[in-house]
C-alpha cells in the first residue's frame, strides 16, 4: 500500500498528496520523477521562463531535473511554510522524505525553497501555518519578507 493518496488540497485549489497511513520521520515516501535536461536548456528555452520554476531541481552544475509532467505524482505535493516533508536526493535521483512523524490524513507538504528575489510575489502561499510569511520562499530567506510585512502593516495601521 502506498503511504499517500491524491485528494483535493486544503492549501491550494488543486490536488495534493495526503498520508494514507501514519508515516515515521525519515521515511522515503515517493520518488520525484521527471526528465533530465541540461542547465543550458533551462537557460535558453522559453519553456522554463518563470511560470514553472517550482518543478525544477538543479542536480549539479550541468544538469537539472524537470518534474513538470502529469506522471510525476510527487509534483502534486504543495508547499507549506510548516512542511512535514522535504526533498532529498543523490546523483540524478530526487525523492520526498518525511521530516517528522506524520499522522494518517495529514496533507504532505514540502518547502519549495525558492530563493528570495524580486519575483517572489508571483507565488503567494496559502498554507495557513502559524509561521506563514505569505509567499513561497525558502525558510532561510523568509525573515526578509517578514520584515517587509511588518513594515507594510505598520504603515496601514497608522
Ligand atoms: Zn505559507
């Protein structure tokens, strides 16, 4: 039995993956599959212009894994700022592992890990976690957004 099932997501208005049984921390849940392309292709092809960076994994200084395919079930996993899973990989393989114990019925979530740049506003986050910064940005960069948020809020409160 697979440790996950596909269901309509509570986070996004699309599908997501849910734990179909209790999953222990450290468990490898699903492979993230796609096509290997060269970093040069990513740079040069309009297919990789900003709209779908969330499916790209840089494997090394030459190759990228493009997971933007309907048969890549792991691509359905949504981002949360309080994620219970994360991407893991070795060589040309990428997979999703549990980073804490997950209860049956919980939605599986990862940290998409976008860097902080001027385009982050393209990707609002709706995960509703307590620590949600409002945008899909990797954990290490979120404090900068939170600071901006704080500044914005102060302005409107006046
Ligand atoms: Zn969030």
